[in-house]
C-alpha cells in the first residue's frame, strides 16, 4: 500500500493517522528468523478532523517528535508487542491460551553504555569516514582507543535488532553511504526510523541520523529514506561527535593507516 488509504464514507473517521511497515525483515522469512511489524501514530491535522476531508500525503509529513504513540510486534519464539505512548516503553507477550497480550516487560530501559554494535560490514567500502572510524575503534578491542572488546551483530531484521537492544543494550547502524547516491540511507523515515526512534528515546536510548536527532527530521515524502543510528545513548552520541569533527581529525586516527581494518 503505497498511497494513503481512505476510511470508507460509511464508517466514522477518527482523529489519528497511522503509518506502518507490515513486515520488517521479510528477507528472513524463509530461514525462520524473527520478523515483525512496525507502526507510528500521528495526530491528524485539525482541518481533517473538522471537515472530514480525505487525507493527503502531506498530512503525514510530521517530524518524529509529533508522534503520539509507536510500537512494533515481533514474531519469534514468542509473539511480543512493544509499545510507547510517550510515557516509557512496555513489552507485552501473547498468551496463546488466553489470546491476549500480557504485560511481561514493564518500563523497558536501555543501558547508556554497551559493548555490542550491529552493522552490515559488507558495506564497509561505502561508509563515510566517521562510521569507518567508529567501527574500526570497536574492532580494535582492548588494545585500541576504546580499551574494551566489542561484539558485532547483524540479523538483517531491524525489529529483532531493536528488541535485542531494548533487552540488553547495544547500538544499531544503517548509516548513509555512497553505495547508491540516489538513496541517502536505506530505511524509511516515517514508518521505520521514526517509530523505532521514539521507542528508543522513551527507553532512555538515543536515535539519530548519525548527525542530528532523528525526531527532529522534517519528512518530505511518504517513502523517504534516511540513515539511522540508534541504541545506547553514549555510543550514539559518540557517532554524532565523530560526524561533527573535521575530516582530518578522523583520518589522522592510526586505525586508518596502512594496517587499518577498513582502509579504502
């Protein structure tokens, strides 16, 4: 469904808009890896509420800070729904006997620090210098500038990645890169980055483009793509700081010399 769906005239219309990704991680279905659904709820413009007119694309062009609720469903060994209405994040597990979701994970919280990061390393040759620097430093481990070992993860299902981070911390990166200059990022702003970003921030984490807070980005199209970094607050802020530093500072890092793990 690429265009707004209009509520049929014979039914009452409400005061809210919903945007959603019905099946995130669909490439994993045939190998039985967890997939999910993501949704974002926005307040409808006042004239839509007052007049009952049909909604148009522009009605959805609201920054993530305007969301009134966001959540995802995760279809794995158990079916879970994670939800925020702007007052923290709660997780609910489907009880198949009752056919109802039960509150099992109240007030979910992301630790500020982590030793895990998730990124698709096959795209390393397309990364911008700040991302290369961050990943190189993580992979350098205890002998490197971070002075601790990191684990790298990659599930190729953002819902599953987000859930792991909610449960134990971590940072997820699908940054802007040069692989396809026509796409300034891979993930969709309105129905992937914004709802997951709201969940992360309500759980004490941070969500960013890598340069600016995700919740501040003004959408310009329904299917707009964007770079996305989220997770443990201190790590996301570090990545943002690397983007702000002059290019020569990043490139002077010894990890980018001849023995660099990700040297072009």
